[in-house]
C-alpha cells in the first residue's frame, strides 16, 4: 500500500515457483491514504487481491503521523486482521516508545511485534535507546537505512565514502564495509532489510562472512565519524510527526 508495488510482487511470487510458505511478504498501511479502521480493512483486502495471496506475513503501520486516536484505530484494524488469519505478524514503523505505549494502552496491552525504524551505528541515542527498550519488550527492531541509503552518502565520484575505521575492520575481517555495518546491526540484535539493484551486492548482503566483532570493535564503529551526507535520525523525541517516514 505504501509503495504501490503489490502487482509486481504478486507476479514475482507466481513466476518464482517458490512455495508460498518459503516466501516472506511484508506490506505497510499508508496513513496518507488509509485514515480509519474501515479504510484499513479495505486496504488489507486490496493488498491480498493485488498480490494474489491469502495472507501477509507481516503488516505494519507506516507512520504515526495521523495522530494518536486515528493511529489507535489503525492498530485495532491490524489486530483484527491477525485474528482473522489474514496477517501473521503485526507491527509499526517510525514509532517511538510513547507512540507504541499509546496503542498498547488502548488495546489491552497489545504490543506490536516489530517496529521498523532507521537504525545504524550513527543513529541518535534516542533511537538506539528505543531499540534496547524494544528488545526488552519482545518487539523486533527492523532497521532500514542500515547502509545509509544510496541517496545520502555518495561522493562526487559516485562511490561510498566509508569511515576509515569501517574500512580497516572490513580488511581485518575479510569483509566489505557494507557487511561490517550489517554485522554491527545483527550483533546488536537488530534485523536488517538492505535493498540493492546489484546482484553482486544482494549476494554479499545474504552471505555475510562468519565473523564476530568484539565489543571494542562495535564501539569503534559507533564512535567513528559518520559518512558525509549520512541520513541523520531526527524524529525520536517528538510525537506523531513524519520526519523520518
């Protein structure tokens, strides 16, 4: 719903001949178009028809920007969709702790199972603290922009300007810089969903070296100077806005 690509996803699933239970499909409710409980039910039905599947593995509310009460209504819709079996896992995206607590308090403690947020070594402390809080409350943290986002950290030559610390660690561990950042996230208990249009990079992302960075190495990455133009997280302490979505 948020990315208008369901028909293409459905075609890819059919053409792959991979059994449905071996494919994970996540989609999002886009509050810019879906503004209430009934809209949400209709949107989920449309998603399933467009992808041509009987259920979604995960459905997220893309952003809490509608405000507290409308967001609670969308959350109630996701709870109902899970009860009906049309969605297996329900969660949110771009929510901070208080926004999560608001929807849980309004639904007898029904917490999201995941929150997709910007998360990388140079995210602000408020977002890192959120990831720690989510881990303590059995909410999976899913990181987008794990590698900064291709729009945000390209040099004039078109290459990525990685911090020297990351390049040194990559050489020491026989990995690429991107793999070091993905391993950083995984070792911090954060799921990653890197995207790429390059077959080579997709394979690299899926086949992370069997390395384990020691805590001092993880801290070296976090304390390094962020790459130029890296997308900085801003929205953490604020409520019900849309700066990151």
